[in-house]
C-alpha cells in the first residue's frame, strides 16, 4: 500500500498537522525540495519557516497538490507529499 496525502489527512492523528501548501512555496533543487512557508500557507505556520526534503523522502500525493506534515510544532517537518509529475 502506498500512502497518499489524502489517506494521511483522513487519519485523525495527522489531520491537525498535514496540510495542502501552495506550489509556489516549493522549489526543486538538485538534491531535494526547499519549502518556504509563511503564515497563511499552512494552518500551523505562524512565522516564516524553511524546510529541506530530499527526493528519496518524498511521498506521492495522489492529487495535483503539495502537502506537508508539521508535528508537533511548525519547526518539525515529518512528511512531504508531491504530485506524481513533480517527483
């Protein structure tokens, strides 16, 4: 079974921390994605945060959107989902 953002968001333990983010916040680099989130980009973000996700840690989102899990705080990135055409 492959986890998708939709499946993760349906699980109550993750529902408060996983969220769709604007594609403009995601920048591909040679070794992975850089994500810069500002307030309003994700429900947990209260100030600008920068995250790095190596390509081998990216999970297919199952839709055309990027999603990120932030738990227990906005400084802690736990999972990152990307559309299939972005992986």
